[in-house]
């Protein structure tokens, strides 16, 4: 006769013990109880166990208020949860989920004790996201029943569950917990055993780089966080997220990742150690990268690092008219933004025909806004009237601000800046929209490098709120003040950064995308699983492979090369798989095939 472990249908995992009743353990207990499971919550602290019960009572009461549970259903859920401070309470469990502190010694002790308590067929799951599941399994009396079951915080809301197998795990155990995850309404993703698994493996490298960027004083914490929220559509900035996760937890995860990968991108930024050892672990302590109203509070309060509302008192230059150089999507989008804000705009290209085509594109965009009720037909017509199409940069003679949005090629941009230098009046601000090239190289092509600055808009410019304002070592203070003021008038959020490859957004985004490609290249996880993990576990609007195909694999490769060349970090070397796809002409949606295939339009 088959044992329950070898036949999951005989073991529906009805009684489940949760060991560790912190925030995650309490959340998992709620999810299980609401799905009809009998739950035994275990914590060595009587106070923590009582706090978990109170938390469940509050959460279920809130669910009743919102109409998600009836009073009877709430009573049934609470009746299914029993708490204890004795690990022996897990004796009758079909599954034990351990979510104790992220310490191998603590987890090892729990698993060793469970060996002498639970039935031979009971599945033992660890909730670790940093420690080796294989090592925990190998130390167990029955390693075939040990696996990882990684929920995301808050467990009741987050859909992703990573099901982690070691080389010792029995397939039947994986099937049983996968079926449980589906029954809980979760999206299980099967992964192998390596620190961070999929979601955290990609997330923590990105968080670490953001911490290092802040530590290097490249940009303020507020600007780093705003850039990633507004430039990538993320629900939280990286430094705020580190505070939420816990700076000490992040450091532990990164240490484990670095031990395995020896990738410098995973070597914890020194500031993580400094904050951890000072007890500044984030929200839970009341202070981390930010300062909070109280320990456990989500409300950020001002501190010595909070930027002042007023500027440094530098007066900007007057800007009434704007020249936009280029005829592509970015150029027409930027021209539309300025015209909507009331500026007189000269849209110049290499020929009158190209300029008129770009203006026609703006007309279509404005018509769509009218159709969607975002602006009146009269306002759209007035906006279009403020744009003058020109076939020569000579038309920039009287503009106060010239913004170039031509091809991302340094030689082409330098030639254009030489032309602008001759054409534009003294005192005009000259801006480049480059996303990866050195702004100072454009500035040095002119006789007035102090007037040159970077204004990196994001595509589509009318919709995206972010502008990275990039000062070179030569940029004048009043030029910087001018661009900040202009960004306010065109209703964009300006973030300040220095003149180095990738600025804020691309310097943090593209290494993350590159690491996702490496995961596929190493056959660790599939495209679909990685995309699902980052959308469901990280709150990303698009998975990395969806985004790569939209951006264009050739564009992505070019940015990766620039980052690798500037920072000379081996971990930033473009993944060979990306290079091979680009060489094969598979550039993403624009060619009908990238990481995925697309229907031809």
C-alpha cells in the first residue's frame, strides 16, 4: 500500500503547523485558516503567540467590515487556529511550515526536534529565502520530505509562493505543497535551491546596488526612490523597501547570495552593515534609511537628511520658448509636453518633411487625448498651434532652451551640439536627453559647457512623470536651477544625479534585467516563472522578459555594454544569451521575436 507521501491524494494536508508567529507566520496562519485548514501556531514566546491571535482577530474583523467574511465565517476561521509554545503541538500535523528567524542554527534545531515529534510522512517546509534548503534537508532524519515554501509579505495579499526543491526532495512532497498553494489561491512557482530563489535573488541584488548608490552620495535617498517608482512603475523605491524588509534581513540574504555567487553585485554594501550594527534596521526599529514616527510605523518623518522645500536660492534663467531637436517618438513626445505646458516650441529635424511628420504624430496623440476626455478639442488645437515644425536647426536662433532627442550615438550628438553652439543665442540652455552617454562629452563639443545639462525624459514622454536632471562638473548652478523650474512647469518630477553611465534608473534597472537573463541561461527558471515571480512577488508592472522585449534587446545590450565599460564590474558583463539573440536579429516586439514570439501586425 502506498504511503501518504507517495500518494498526495491521500494526504490533503488538512492539519498544518506554523512554527514562528511573527508577521509572516501570522499571515500564513490566516491564509491557511481561511482556506479551511486546521492550524497549529507555535512560538517560543507566549507574548508573541498572544500577539498573533490578536492579529488574526483584527485581520478577520477587518475582513468582515469589508464584506469579505461573514461573522460566522470569521468565527469558524478563528476556531480553526490553536496556538502553543511547545513544538510537540505539531505532532499530528500533515505539514509543518517553519518561519523562524533567518538563522541556520535556529532552523536546524527546530528541524532536528521535529524529527522526533512528527509522523514519518509529515512534510517539513522551511520559509527561508536565504539559507540552503539542501543543507537543512541533509541534516534531517528524512531529507526526502524537506522542501522550501517561500511566501511573500503580506502573506494574505501576495499571490506568489516559491516551492523550493533540493536534490533530495521527493516529487510527491512537491506535488502535495503545490496543490496546497493552488488551493490557497496562490500562484506556485517551482524553483531549485539557491539563495534568494527567483524573486529575492533578483530583488536583493537591485536593492544592494541602490544602497551602494546612496552610500556613494550619487543621489539622495528621496531621488533614488522617486526615480524607481516613477521611472519603472514600482510600488516602492528601493531604500524604502529595504526599510520595510529590514536592513538586517537584507544583509543576511545578500551575505548568503554572495557566499554562493561571489558576484560583487551581491556583496552587501557597507552601509547595510553599518545600519544593522547600529540597530537602525528600518521600520521595525523606527529608523533605517529613513526615520519613522515610531518603531513599526510606516509614517516617515523629517530628519537631518530631509531635503528642504526651498531651492538653494539660485535664480534660474527665463524660459519662454523651447527648441526640440529630432523627429522620433521621444522628440515628438517632449515637444508635446512643452506645448501642453504653454511654451512656444520649435520642433526641428534634418528636413522639413521629417519635422512635419513628427508634428503630425503629435496631432494624433492630442486627438487621442481628446477622445479619452483628457483635454478639450480647443485645448488640443491651441497646443498644436504652439508647435512650429522646421527643417533646419537655424530655427533655434531665439529659443531659451534647446533639447536634443536624436539618435543615441555620441558622434551624432556631438555634431548636433556643435551646431547648437553656433545657432543658439548666448545664455540659452542646451540639454541632452541621452540615457547612457556622458553629458560632459556633449558639453565639451560646445564653447559654453557651463550651459549644457542632461534632461533624461522617459518614454512615452507625455505619460511618464520622471525627468533625470544630470549635472556635469562644468554645469552652471543657474542652468541647473532653470531646468528644475522648467520641470515643475511641465509637471514632471525632477531627480538630481551626476554624469555617469545609466544615471539612476538604468544603472539600477539593467543589471536586474541582465541577472534575470542569466537565470534563464543557467536553466534555473523559465521565462514565465521569472516574469510571474517578479510581478506577483515584487509588485513589478511587467516581468523582466516582458520589459526587455518592449525596450528592445539591442537597446538593452547597448546600455549593458556602457554600464560594464564604465564600472568595470564583471557582474555587469552582458549575458551571452542576450548577445546571441541580438546577433540573430531577435530584438523583441519590434522584430516579432525576442525572448518570446509575437504576432506580426
